[in-house]
C-alpha cells in the first residue's frame, strides 16, 4: 500500500478528530490543542510500547511513522508554500504606516536574537562541559530566532489587541521568516566555509541567487496572474510561481526558502501597487485558498511535531540542553527586543516600551520554519550535534506553543493592568 496515502489519512484523521474535540470540549487555540494532544498521544504510544512488550513493534512503527517523514514533508514538500502563504498578504498601506517599527523588529530584533541566543547557548554548553563551536551556536540562534506568524496571530487575535499593535506583531512575524533564513545561510556558511568554497562565494550564491530567481519567476508569472479573469487560474499561477522558484533554487543550490519569501512579498507588493493605481483585482478566492492551505499545512505540521516530540527528547544530552535552549531563547528574545525597541519610534495605542517588550517576548512563538532549518543541518554536523540542535529546536517550539500559548491570557491581562 502507498505509504504517502496512509500517512495522509492518519495525519488528517488526527487534525480533524483532535480539532473537532477541541472545538466542542477544550476550546483551546487550534495550534495549541493539536500539539498538546499529539504530544499526549505520542507519549502514550511510547508508554504502551514499554508496558506491552508484545505490541512493541507495532507501537514503534506507529510512533516513528510521522517522524521519519517530517523532513521530507517540510524540505521537499510544503515549506515553499508555507513561506509564500505567510508573506503574500501584507497590506502595503498599513505597512507604510508602521514601516519603521516592522523593519526594525523583523531585521534588527531577529539578528540580535540570533546572536544573543547563540552566545547564551554557547556559554551554557561550556558550563555543561560540552565543546560547542560558536559558529554552530550562532547558526542555532538563527534557526530559532524567527517567530511563527500563524500561531502568534491566531492566539493574539483572541485578546482584541489594538489594530496598530496587532499589525506590527503580525508584520514582524511575516517578514522575519526571510530574515531568519538569510541569517541561517550566513551562519551555516561560517560552519561549512572550509568545505564549500569560501564564505562570500557561498553567501552570494545562496542569497543573491535566490533573490534573482524569485524576482525572475515573479516577473514571468505575475502578468498572467494580474490579467487573467479566472480566479482559479490566479491560484494556479501563484502555485506555479512559488514551486518553480523553489525547484530552480534546488537545481542551482540557491536558498529555495528565500526565493519563496521573495515571491510572496513581490506578489503582495505588486498586487497592492496595482490596486493603488485603481486596477480592480478579484482576489477573494486567492486569499481564501492561501489562508486555508496555510492553516492545513500548519495543522498537519503541529500534529507531526507533537507525535515526534517524545522520540526526540530520548536522544543523548537533549533533555538537559533543551532546558538551556528554552531559557536562552527567552533571554535572547527579550534582550533583542529591548535593544531594538529603542529604534522603533513612538509606540501606538498608548503602549509603554516595557509592556511592548513583554508582550512580544511572551508572544514570540516558534513553528515549522525553525524545525525545517534544524533538520537541514543534518548534512553539515555530526550526529550528536545534529541531535542537540534538533532536540533544542523541538523543545523551544513546544515550550513557546504550549506553555507560552496557554499562559498568554494571564500575561496579557497583567500587561493591560500596567498600562
């Protein structure tokens, strides 16, 4: 039997059944519920395998099913579509209004967060007696620096945030994916420069090449997208653009993730430019399609992460280093926001700087991009270091989604009391 179809049925069953149970009973945020319940099921499968030795083979098969396919699901399947979906809905008029704040947060805060995190994790490793290289730790920082737009905005929207603050947070989450990928390419090149032909050559190839591919593909596809009267063909054209850009980058060894973000941002900018000139574009189906696809892909991802979580934490050194990773992540995020907030200009809606930093620190959830980048390091690191980075990334995604997500209402109420 085709394992792809089998996996699809199992994962969709989890998404539908767990989502329906949450809708009717627990009423948690969708992403939190999927990961929380999936972690519980994954843990139960491991426990059942221990208690019932006769079922051990079956349990291991079920437990490992989503884990072994997670890298393929992200890197060779849906990452390009997730990145495009996250960057193709930017409202240009609102972005201009908050351009300074969003730009500083998405660029400076992501860069500083990666550096602060890398240094803190490097120090934690030294205290634990592990010989972690600083470039590897900085690469790890770039993996967990970008925040996840889907989880963050879906949780924060429940609190009726002021529209200006909400847009700044959403804008940062949308744009820092591309910045995070660029930083990952930068620091991973430092790790592998000796084997890949030199730092600057690799940087130019990975980033500049990806940008040029994204621009070229958009230049070919957007005129069709703009001029066609068929809304389904608009969707097909956008799918063609992002998948072609990603595939070309794979062929030329550019960064497909950066090219996907470039396509999404350009589609958004050109769409807003056309509408500003008075050209009416019928894009209701386009918007609905990408919103639904993004929700579906992220839902499947959260189920896969939850089922794989217990398995990852069983790897050597991962558990104690995961605690260090979570602490370093909070300190790095708060420190980067503290510095960056000095340059964002006046904050809207009466928010003070301290409250703004607390809100963005605790609301900075991580998601699929971080896991995808962590998995892509397998070819450049030894097995032990790869397991440390993957386990730490899993721990941060779990902690930010479950712990920070569940406690966000109390944190938000406390912040409101301080205003």
